[in-house]
C-alpha cells in the first residue's frame, strides 16, 4: 500500500495517525496528527493536519513522511546522505 492510499484512508475514515516526519533540515520527529485533509494552498503533495502534541494545525509534505503507524515508507534526502555524494545514479 502506498503512502497516499494510507493518507486517503485516514481522511475518508477521519482517523488520527502517528507519523514519523523528516524536516527539510533532516530533523526527524514523531507525532500524532488528526483532522487530516489535502492542502488547498500547497496542492496534492501536502496535507494539512492538527498536530496533537503541540495542539496546532501544521502542513506536512507527503514525500517527507517516513512512517505511518509504524509502517515505513523509505525516502533518502540529500542532507541524510552528506556532501560527499553529488548525484545518485
């Protein structure tokens, strides 16, 4: 199951989900989100959700979500690889 399908299901069922997320700077954190919807401002590659631990709405880039409810979606970000790699072949 693709991450988009998991998110679609959570939106449809109005479920809260636990995500592991990687920021642009490479910081990884885990949080529970609810009231999930696709972002009308940023488009389909982003979701808007209520982050329960800090009690506020946040926008998340779907491509930066690493895990949903413990299920891993592997992504590699440049800042996690380091400066020695200029290109992946």
